[in-house]
């Protein structure tokens, strides 16, 4: 089992910045990729960015060049630095961790943190 706790959400004006943090506890040695997703009411949860244990990253097209995901493995923490925020970035942001046990992937989710960008 892996537990994820997010922090860092809040209200910011358009053009501003926020940094989200997510700390993983429990069976962290099984964690492979970690990432961030976001969801607005009435829409599906969508990928924002993820990072593998080896440091490889992938971003949604809408966040490339504005968001940066990073990972501190000794601290079992993943960060999402969000710059040049737009009202369209308003959503609940969820931390995600993927474990691989006997080649079977399993997803874990945090409780979510609200990000609100005002115009």
C-alpha cells in the first residue's frame, strides 16, 4: 500500500505561480512512476505530467513550457511547479503513484488539492 498526501494548492491570479508537493509513504520501494492529474466538475480526470523513477518526464500539451515536474527520491516526494497559470488551469489536482508488482501495475491516488486561477 502507498499513501499520498498533496499540499500547495490555493488561489492565484492569472500569470502567477504555485508549487504542488506530494509525499508518498508506505511501500514506496514499489513505486515506479509518479505524476499529477487534474479534474474539473463534469469532465474526466486528465494527465498533467508524470515522471518515472529514472527521471523521464511527459507533459500534457496544455502544460508544456509552463509546468515542471520533479522528483526527490530520498524524500519520496514529487513536485509540480506551475508557472504562467491560466484560468483554464483551475481544477482539483491529484497526485498519482504507480507500483509494479509481478509486472502488474496498480494506481494510488491522493485526496486532491484545489487550484483556482482567477482572471
